[in-house]
């Protein structure tokens, strides 16, 4: 029978604690309060940011419908993608959901000339209405059903 080597257990030192510091007094509550105050100040600008980006989405949609190309498709995708990212951050998760559906359609769909403009228009119109009516969650049953229907149509279109 072959001789087995003895088992040795090695415990590496925990240097993370030394790098982070102790938990006693480690959290600067004043810094947290300053950060929260800064976010509250920025909330006033959230609506302006979304107004600009919703308008840009409409402009990109118009350019795409007038001349479907890879360039106008890319512009439309970026506008929708920006809203997808900002929706959650700027407290409009329903906009993020609809914009996510639109980006999926644009990204995974057929060539620019074959993308269904009616479905694109429905997404853009839904985002405009959600923003106009300040619908922040899908607790609004109509808005939730609309988002679900748009997602279903995208899934159907992509096969």
C-alpha cells in the first residue's frame, strides 16, 4: 500500500480586516447624510434629464422611420438603452422595462428595413405616456398590462 502524505491545514491571514479597518466608528454617518442630501438635490433634475431623453427617443424614432439604416438603428438603440439604464435610477422602473423591451427588439430583430415600425412606435408612445402621467411602478394595472403586451409582441416578433 502506498504511503499517504499527512494532511496539513493552512489558514491564511485575514488581511482584509486590516485594509478596511475595524467596524467601530468605521462608518462616517455624516458622509452618508451628505450623500443622501446630494441625491435629494439631484432629484429635482431627474425630470429634466428624462424629458430630454424621452424627446431624444422620439427624434431618433422619427429619423429611423424616415431612413431605416444601421446608423439610425444604432441611434434609436442608444436612446432606448439610455432610458433603460436611467429608468430605475431616476425612479421610473416602468420606463426601464418598456425601454428594455425596445432595445431587445432593435438589437435582436431583423435588419433595419424589416423592423416593425408599428411595434417601435408602440414602445415610444408607451414611454411618453408613462413619463407624462408619472407612472412610476407597474401597480397601475393598465400600464403593467401594456408593458407585458409589448414584451410579448417583441418575443413573438423575434420568434
